[in-house]
């Protein structure tokens, strides 16, 4: 076969493969993605599994076999109760931003998937510091 | 305090970076002239080195049984012909640049650890 | 000291501007004096930034809280190592690090090329000076526009200097986390060098392989830094509880993978240009992409835009960085388009079965992988832009696409070295592939017979690909040694070491391939065959986890006044078939917190920062990994009682009297120590939740990384220069003879 023609065929094959992959990528990503919501948007939604991003409300954390807490929007507002089982990441604490995957049950409790609680990479915590810690533990 | 310090530092830097610029006054022949090492020549030298490496790799490939004898002979023949043409171009370029430049180039080559 | 650092920083900006101008004058006029002056400019920037960095670090060491950066990121109780590394936890400090590393890389490359590249180097200097000006300008803009965030030497007004700094987050107090950010940054920054030379080559139309020869070492160094940075991030997350798994942990880590992928593609494809004069457009495009992705990585870390789009406006460096990225992409693209004529290939690919076409395939796969990771990482932004609804992709989506590509790349890591340049004949093909394919088949048989392979087909394929590649690379090295012996008659070890040291690039690269194969085997095994169990145990109780029996032997507790922490831990005895395997000591550490509620000092202690110390036994075939969380609900009444007591005590005391405050703090310390005793007392020890993981083959991930790093170091180690010129002299003599006889 004519080498230029051969090259053209190769090029067309490669390009169509790339286009196919791109289409698959785009199509599946819109299907596979969980909508990321803030807690306040959650109540308006029907059933379904969502990634909920928000702040852990202060004075809401109850530890035990099931971890219970409330999650609010970044700017505060009404909290949504969460029931969670699984690993609790170390950075988890009141006031910190978390992402959790789960669905609302009839009681309006967000029942989270096991081990779905994620806190963000702590390299961004620096800005949260500000006030001055007291020396609590003295040398014996 | 900080301002005075900054002025002092900037002055020191100015002295340091302007050394080559001030060399104009004492023109020693090399400063100020255009490119002593010819980029054309540098490119050819680079191609020469790569070509040598290519020849060496071909030999290694044959020794490891990755190339058939006939492929090897053909490839080495081609590579050598290319290398020779590069060497000729280098010679021609050196001629064109004039003897002084070519010699300086050769001297620089000789100074390198071999 | 602070004044010196600040003055040096300001002078560095002025010098960078001068360097840019001098380099441009030199590049346009061809006047060596300006070029030499601009080179000296970069040396000066390096020295000035060194002074700045040293003076900032000394402020950290002296705990000089008049510097805002120090007050916000360090404290007197911060351990010394973390005082030194706290610098890059902040906006200003990390910009400073960027500029400093750039001055090192630029000075090094300008020194190395001071006698060559008369045309390209001045333009490259100008590009690097422009980037240095940008970053230094960003820092100094902090002074002019009084947003102290980007200016590392911002001072607090005399009255506002705190007695104690905010300290470094305890979670970041891990050696891997201390080195992880500067490694990633150095990786990003070192890609500036090949980028700048590529731009210089484009401008001057000197598009042969000379710019690649002079800068490929820097690309390799950048690659090595990025690899180490990524591996340290992984290592750190393995020591933490609940890091979220691959892909999901933090988009910033995915972003660091992007330039790594395109950079790896670049390191491979430049070999094709050097050897065959092909792929010129592709190579300049790749390095531009890699550099743009490096800037993007910096931008993502510093702007937090992926955490939430709302963070963007709050960041002072987001917009300027985005503009720089846009300028780099648009400028480079226009430049490449205008030089398309000069970028034409000197040759075409002879055969699909040749090393160059393997390199091309490898490049396509790496780019494909980069596209997948890019799309997944930026999907929250993309979906918000198109549908108005932010949504995110989880690990299964990534795995669906990345796994097949990774398998393909792993096979190619073995196939590539087996195939000769230009073409390989069928008979040679058989000779080259027989052993690696048999090795792959044997591996498949062994795994299937062992009984676990078929349940996890993806892991099986990855193992087989890994076995193939290890065998292929092993055979390459062995045959090379044999060929060398046949030539020189040396003993095996001598032939082996001369083979490797005389072909550092080739065999260094092969060693990296082995490392990657080991690493991917570790990743596949540990993610497919992990057993994970949650158990709740009191002292004396035990539980079965896989083949292992885990017994909670006794609680441990410790109070550390240096780091201000209280540790509750457990000793676990792990046995298998009645035989003791190891004793593990997982613990949970509670840190005295800056934001603790003053009205509830004890409660605040447990709601502040806490970290898990993982108890881990690493082994060749499996790691046993445990983390614990004591259930402190039974302590609640005691803590509440204690807090009430403190409330009453504090009300009675005059809190302006330092003695009284001290007495209160002493009481608090005693109460905390009391809680520690209560924890140890068998009658009151609370039960604890344990997560026990048995992770097979994890250690091979780290071994693979180390092998790969050694390979990369071996490949870029200089010293081959002298030998290379000796070899070339031999060939020159040969060819001269040939010329003479014609």
C-alpha cells in the first residue's frame, strides 16, 4: 500500500479511538458522578445518594458505635443529622469541613455509607489557627 | 534601617552583575564579539555524539540478539554514512568560520577531560 | 535579621527585573556581555534568596512572633524539625520556596551551559527571569497592596505580637509530611528549565536536539522530585486513619500526578527526537503542557479552588497564577504554530514493531491517563459550569479507565526494552519474547493454583504484566552482561557493572521500569486482597481477623508536656495458629488545642486536635495495620464534673494575677494526669474500637518506589561525560580511517 495512505489510515484510526474514549469519558462521568450538595439543598431532593459537603455543627457530635453529628452549610444555617459508621478520620472535629456520601431516610437523617467520611488534606488547616493556646500540661 | 540595607545590597549586586559590562573598557578581544562558539557547529557536534551513540547501541542490540545480521549490517552502514556526512559538515563549517575560530574550538575540546 | 531578609527579598525582585532586561538585550543584540551579565544576575538572585530563606528560617528557630508568618505557623512548643518545615505551610513561605528553588535550578543550568547555547540560553534566561519576576513580584505585592498573606516578612505591630504562636497542626507533624510539599514544589519548579530552553529553541529556530541534551537531566530531576513527593504523600496517608483511598483523598494530590504523567511521557519521547529527529512538535508541546500543569498544581494548592469554588475569591494568588498559566499556554501555542515549518520531522517511523513506535504508544497512553485524571479531578468544576450542579467522581470511575491504561503501560515497560530501534524481525521477536512470556504464564498459573487469582481478575492481569516486565528487564540486563563478557572476557560482576555504568541512561531507565512493576504489583495486591475488620474490645478480650487472633492485652497512657498531648493507647497481641506474630501499640493522641473552650478545659481537650498513631507490623508478604479509638463515653461524667469544678475555681481566682493562672493551669495538668490514671485503672479502662487491616504486599509499593528512585538517580548521575567522549573518540578514529580509505 502507498505509505502516505497508510499513514492517513493510521491517523484516522488513532483519532477516532481518541474521540471514542473522550465520548465514553464524558458520558460516564456525568452518569457516575454523585451530585455534590450542601446540606440545605438536600431537603429539597428526593431519594438518591449524594455527596454532601458541609461543616460539622458545633456541639452536635455524639460518639459511640454509630457516630452521630449534624452537618450545616459552610455559611451555617439549618443542620442535617447524620448517622455514620466506619473510620473517623483524625481531622474530624466540630467546625471542620467534611464530605460524606449517603442518602436521607424517612426521619430526615442522612444515613452515610460505611467509611465514606472524608476530611480534607490538613495542609490547608493553617488558616484556622489564630488564637493563643494556653500551656495546660506542666512538667511534673 | 531596612531601606539602607536594601540600598547596600542592591549596590553590591550592581557591582557583581556589571562585571562583564565594564569589561568593555579593557577590551581583551573576546568580550563584545559575537558568538565565539558557533551554534551551527554546536548542533553538528551534538548530532555527531548522538550518531556515535546510535552506532554503539546498534552494536549492543546485535550482541543481545535483537537485530538480525542483515538488519545490523544495513543499519550500521546507513548510520556510518550519516556520521561521515556530519563529520564532513563539521569540517566544512570549521573552514568557513576561519582558522582562528576552529583552532580555538579545537583547543577548548582538548582542554576537556577525556 | 528580619530586616536583612526583607531587604534581600526586595533586592531579589529588582535583580530579577534587571536579569530579564539584560537577557533580552543580550538575546536580541547577540552581545555576550549582556548575556554574561544576565547569568550573573541569576547567581545574585540565588544568593539573595538564600539570605532571605535563612533569615526567615532563623525567625522560625528563634520563635520570633513579631513575624506574622511565624506567629501563625509555629510555636515555642513546636519540635525543631517542624519549626524549620513550617515555612512552606503558608502562602508567603511557599511562594518563597518556589522562587528559591527556581533560582537554584536556573543558576545550575546557566552555569552548566555557560560555554554553549549562545543563541538559546539568553532567551531561556529571559523566560526564567520572567517567571522569577512573577513570583517575587507576587510576594512583594503583599507589601504594596497591604495584603500580608503573600509577603513572608510581614511584621505584626508592636502591640499585637503574641506571646505564643499558633503552632503547627499536629496532623502535619510527620516526617513524610514535612518533606512532601517541598519535593512536589521542586518537581514543579525544575520543569521550568526544559520549558525555558524549549521556548528559547523555538524563538531562535534551533530545534535540533541540543536543547534537549542540555536540559533532559533537569527534566529527570524534576521527575524524581515529583515521584518522591507523591510517594511521601502516600506514605504519610498510610500512617493516618481514614485517608479516603486512591483518587479520593485530595484533588491536590491528583493535580501533582498530572505533570508527573506528562513529564514521564516527555522523558521518553525526547529520546526519539534525539535518536531519530522525529516528534519535535510533540516534544515542545509536551514540555509546555507539563510546565502549565506544574503551575496548575501550584495554583490548586494555593488557591483551594477545588475544595470549593468560593475559596477562589479569598485567595490573593489565585488570579495572578491563573493569568500566568493562560499566558504560558497561549504564548507557547502561538510560538509553536509560527514555527511549525522548523518543527517538521526529519524521518518517519520505519516499522510499527520498533522502539520508536513503542515510545509513541507509551506517550499516547500517558497522555490518555493524564486526560482521565484531569477530567476526574476537575469534574466538579466542569459539571458546575455545564449543569449548574457541582458533582464529583469517586474511585470506581477512575479505576474503570485508569486500570486498563496502567496495565497497558506496565506491559509496555517490558516490551519497549525488548524491541530494537527502527525494526525488529520476527525471528528476533521470538527470541526476545520467549522468556518474558513464559514468566508471565508461570506467574498466572501459580496465582490461579494458589486459588485467589480468579476472584480478582484485574489483580491477576496486573501481576502477570508485572511478571512479564520484571522478566523482560531481567533478561535485557542478563543478555547485555553476557554480550559484554563475550566482548571483553570479564567476569560476570565486572561485566555487569561496566555494562550498567557505561549505559547509565538505558539501564537506569530499565531499573525504573522494575521499580514501577514492583510498585504496581504492591498496589494491585494491597487493594484487591485487603481484609479489614472493625472490632470493639476491652482489655483481655480478643477477636479473629482473617487468620490472625488479636488480643487487647493492656491499656497504655502517656502525658507529654513538651508537645502538650495526652496519649491513650493499647497493647495488642497478634497471634496466628497459636504463635505470636507481633505486639502492636496503636494509640490516640489528644492535643491541647488553641481553640479549646476556656469554660470547659477538660472537655475541650478531647474535642481539640487528635491524631491516631497507627500500630503497624510491616512484612514481606503482608502488613498488619491497626488503629484505635477509645470510647470515652464512660469518662463523660468525670470530665463534666471536672469542668464544673474548674469553672467554680476560675470564678474565685483573680485571672489577672499570673500566679493564679499558673495555679489553675497546674490544677488542669493534674486533672489530665488523673484522667490518664483512670484510663489505666483496670476497673475503669473504657473499651475501644479497633480497625485491624491485613494488607498484603504493601511493602512492595515502597520497595518499588525506592528501586525506581535509585534507577532515576543512576540514570542522571554525571560522570559518564568523560567516558562518552572517549567512546566517541574511538568512533571518530574508526570513521576517519573509513573516510581515508574511500
